[in-house]
C-alpha cells in the first residue's frame, strides 16, 4: 500500500512530480478527461435543469480501473490536475469515479512544475472548487447544446460538414456585424498637423499634435482648413502649459493554463489543439 496517490493530467508531469516527491508515493496521469457527455445523443436533460448525463469515455476503462485500484491501495488521494476551469472539472470527475466525498480536502494546484512549488502546494490541500467546476460544466453543456442544435441547421441551410460552437458562432456574428458596418462606412477626408518643437535651453525635441483652439477639439477635413491653421501657426509662440510624469509597471504573463497554452501554440506555431495536447502530454 502506498502512502499517497497523486493524480495529474499528463504523463510528463507525473514523471517530474514523482522525482520531486519521492518516497512511497505514486503519481499517475489521467490523460485529460475521464468522463464526458455521450456522443450518440444530446446527453443533457433540458427539462431537469439542464442536468448533464456523463459517461466514462470510451477507451479509458483500463485507466479508470487502474486509478480505482491504486486509490483503494493508497492512504490518501491527491487530485493535482491543472489549476484552471478544465482542471477543476477533471478533478471533480475523478473524485466521482473514485468515490471521494465532495467536501474532502483532496485538491492541490500549482502554477509551475518546480520542486519548491510542488512541495509547497502539497502542504495546502483544499476542497474542490464547485464554482469553478460548475463553470467548466456550463461550458461543456453550452458546447453540446449549440453544437447539436445549430449544426444540423447549417447542414440543411448552408453546407454539409459545417459545425456551430459556443464561441465560433458568436465570433461569426461579430464578424458579420463588423463587415456590415464597414460596408455602410462613408469615407471622409481627414488631416492631422504635427509640429517638432525644440527647447532653446536644453535643445531637447518632442513631437506635438494639433488639438484645437480654446480647449475645443477641431477635426480637420480639408486642405484649406489645414493651410489656414498653418498660416496662424507660422509665427506663433509655443508654451508648455502642463507636464505629467508617472510610472508604469508591466507584469510578466501568468503561467500557462491549458486554454492559454492552446491559444499561444495556435497563434505562434499554427498548431491544432489536438497536436498541442499530444505534445504537452507526451512522456519525456
């Protein structure tokens, strides 16, 4: 019997954390979700408060049996899935599968896989955050309802094989609205005036932009308006009325969550979500 069973999402994390913890502790990867909505039907009881009808994911029976066996042979089970909405939902599903009470102090999260961060997190376990879990369930339910209800309409009205999603459907609507605004846009000539000003004493220069007169903003739309103002400015004296000084702080980007990692991999490397997750879960 092991003293502790720690369940994470990816094999790579499992191997690294095992090295940090050592001792009579087992670390196993859940390989992401272990339960999901069925593929053969909607899987949501809309009349019963949109209750999701989860089933064990096909092909994960062997892993689930292994997790149950190791949990039964361990004095303590720690759910250390990712520190985001999806990770919390996976932890909740694991607790259900393994028969861990909902109010059990079994949840651990860490934002970086270092010895210090992992050991520190292990000292501060908590209960599963049901607010975060319910947010994850709501996302999944919305994905399923939108996908199952709207996609068939697209197949019938537009083209076979098209899909509708919780995010992409709204994004398409925003794009359409923006495109309509562009088509209705009436072009109008627009001018700006900039002046390079130099202080006589310090010889330092800066660029100033014309704003208006008497604290009233003026928009310039014709060359004649610009020429008129340039004539007035040609022999004008310039006074610095006010100087504002301040400090700006820039904080580094937070550690990746599953979703932000997928976004960056797609944006910078053009990776599909499936490829990103395969690489992230690859055993080193």
